[in-house]
């Protein structure tokens, strides 16, 4: 627990104090977010606001992991701490940084062109697929000394589903899909001040709890007294909890400056990075399908976007006034703050439901 507390505290402080620095730097570089008005009340007066603020919480999370890992090395031997970063940490932070890098390139192109058009949709998907594929191979093919890998060859719900073995190649494909889908889901959600940041903080908080619970009931911990042979077959759950908690703390620190009226936007560097990390946490904790519930707000917004596109291309009619979904309510006359708070409420309900399902499985199996 000490390492998790250190990580979340360091991440929050660095993000809270570092974001104003990012505001000044990106303002000086004239890195304002190009915005199309489209008649949206929420877009008025935002063109001068700098973007690419996601750099602040990505850096905060990485530095917080280092601080937390140093604290982890001071724990007793039974905590199974090791001197260097684990493969789990390398995969999760690698996804965060590298998918953030794809988003950073997209943001740079938007700023230079003074246009909302950055990377093409195909280019962005290709970048996400390359990052996901590379780290997916590492997650499936690089095992620890006891043979445990970051990801599994099985599709998982709350743990691996024994009869859903898709093999290593199939699992890498699933890994790429999860990373791409979740990063684009967060990217679509990022459209109002603080919306994606607050929702992401809730999801990371959930995964910090899941990771720590799995650590306390870890199959690799000989000190754990098993009830009905119940334990979690995952790799490095304490580091999973530490990274998730650090990301949550970094998001909260960033939210201080990102909430309405935002002084800086996270940009695609932030949204793509956050989504990739959430997807990585889902795979590492063996909760791939459960992440549909935990990240329910992102799934809802992505699904309604798909419905709108399919409906318009096949029938010429729109189901919603505008997508992503929050702009539908924007055009309906809701204030930006009302939309954000209500969507945060939806995100919180989804997180609570996901954690409830996770814990009910434990009670059913160990009771």
C-alpha cells in the first residue's frame, strides 16, 4: 500500500504544479487548439486555449511510477519487489507514452496547419495498431521466471475464460483491438472541459482497486492463505495498482486546470494515451470484457458515434443531433457544466457496477 500511496501523491503533485508550466510553454509556442464552431455554445471563446496538456500527466505518471517503484523496493521480501521495472510496467507505461506520441504527432500537425485536421483516420489507426501490436507481442511472448506473461491467450471477463483460448496470435490481435478501441473511445469523449479527464480518473481509480485486490489474493504470494484455492493468476498486480493509482492522481491534478473554463486541453496526446493505458490495464488484470462496463461512458460515446455514422451513410438520416454524444446535448441547450457532471455521473455508475461484478465473483468463488 505504501508504494501505491507514494505513486498517487507524487503524480498528483507533479501534475498539479506541472500543468501551469505546460500552459505557459504551449501558449508561448502558440499551440492553440484549432476548433470548428459548428454552432456549439461550448466552443465559443476556446480558440486561444493551448492544447497538448496531456504531456503533463503522462510525465507525472511516469515519474510517479519511478517514485513508487523506489518505495516498492523497500518493502519486505514477501512483497516480491525487484530492482528494475517489470515487464508489466514497461508494457503499460509504454502504451501510455507511445500512443500519446501518436496523439502528439496529430496535435502538432493540427497546430502547424491551423486546422482541426491532423493525422488522417487511417494514419492514426495505423499508429495505434503498430504500438498495440508491438506491446502486445511483448505482453504475450515475454514471460517472467515462473512463466507468467502480462497478457493471456484466453479472453477474460473477471478472470480468464478457460474455453475461450484464442492462441498467442489471436490474443495479440485482441490486444490491438482493445487498445485501439479504448484509445479512440477516450478520444471521442474528449470534447468538453474536464469530461474525459474526470471520467478517466474514475476508471483508473477502479483499476487501482482491482490491481491491489488481486495483489492481496495473488497466486504467486505464498503468504496468501487461499480459500477454496481462490487466487488471481496475474503478473505484477501491485505494480498494476501503482500505475493505475498514479494515472488517477495525475488526472485529478490536471483536472484542476482542465475543468471549466479550461486553461489547457489534453489534446490527442492525452486522450489516446489515456485510452491505451486503460486498455492495457484491462488486459493485464484479466478483465478485458469487464472493461466494457468499467469504461462504460467511453463505450457509450463510441457506440453512439458508430450508430450515427452507419445510419447517415445507409439512410441519410441522423439519429442524434451531433456526435460525439455530448454535443447532442450541447445542441439541445444543456450547459457545458451540466453535461460534464451528468456524464461523470454515468461514468461513476458504470465504474461502481463493474467493481460490483468483480467483487461478486470473488464472493461467489471464495464463499
